[in-house]
C-alpha cells in the first residue's frame, strides 16, 4: 500500500511544466508520489522560477528547457528521459493554451491564428505522445499517457473556435491512440478542465464569485491541484483498467451549461464586446 499509485522508480515526462499552474502542480505531485519527473518548458526562466525549487526540496525533478513543438525539442526530451533514474513510464501533455489575443469571431480567424493554436494544443500533444509511445513499445514496457483537453472542446466555444476545435481533437486522438496501444500495455486518456484558477486564466477570466456560484454547480472555480489530482489518477495504477477516456473536471459547469443566461456567457470572459455579441446570439 506504500506505492498505491505505482509511480515509484518510474520516469514521467510533463510538458508545459514551467507555467506555475497545472503543469507545475502535477510535476510536484508526481515527484512526491515517487516518480522521477522530466519537467519540460520552452522557458528556462519559468523552469528556474517554478520547477527548480522543487528539485531544491529534494524531489526527483529534472528541468529541461526544450520546445516540445519541434522534432529537435522532442528528441532532446526523450534522450534526457533515457538517462534518468528509473524506466520511462508516463507522459502528461500540459503544454498548450490560448492567448487572449486569439479570442475572436470565427469570421476573423486567420490561417496563422488557426495553425498556431493547433500547433500548440494538438500537434505538440500528438508528437510528444508518438515519441513516448514509440519508446515504450521499443522497450516493451507498459505506460500511461494523459493529455489536457478542455471543456471548450466538449461544448460550444464562441469566439474560441480554434482552441475548442483543437481540444475536441485531443479527445479523438486519445481514443484512437488508446485502441492502437492497448495491447502494448499503454493506456491513453485525457482530462478536460473547466474554469481553473491559474495565472494564465486570470488574464482573460473575470473575477466574479457571484457568477461562479450561479454558473458552476459546485459554486467555485477549480484549483490546479484538483486538475493535477485527476491527471495523477489517470497516470497511475489506480486507473489500470481505464483507457481512451476524457475525464471532465469542471465542478459541474457542464451540468448547467445549457441553462446559463446572457449574464453568464462564454466562460466568464472579461471582454465586454464578446459578451454583448454572445447575448445577441441567445
């Protein structure tokens, strides 16, 4: 019972580990559960700020500054994982997201906007998953891959079409890879967060407790550790008979989605012009 999660002596790669939100939190939790974590971020500064302190606490965390959207970056991550203590077992795809500047009507989305969102949120997750899966198959080892989708990929996402579509594709990718890899002992799942309190979300999400209470069944936003807990569950042996699933972790926002009125529109956007446009659609 000491190693209930089954992560002792295993190596887990976390992309998007340096932002101080979900990726950093799951890095810390996996390391505390006994894993050696390869913590990947494009930004060395972010790694120094958020991940290096975990290593200083004695946790088995290895910061790697690499761009997981490139073949060279992925190759560097896999090479570092090979040299880590323990055997490669898991991958958590957190890298992605969408800058507030990408929120726009569908009629204004450019090919450049579309490609950037898909590169950051879908291509990076797929090619990281491909690389880790290939390594596990070559070593004939079991493993677990968990990607981050979004409630925006499971419901309508006005003014967020590229992001919502990319996150919906994560769910499709998850199911197909799960079927292909099941007989190799590799499970593939995803978590779809709802509104979660992170530094990134505060740039575009209103601070409005009254709206939270009205729109979210549990009456509050999620915390990074709650998303990380769901990720760790799917990564670990506790979910050993689960594959191909996308777990919605949203405090019940989805339960009330179709009942939201005009004052609770588009995931609590700060931008009043978007709110006004959505009200006209309702």
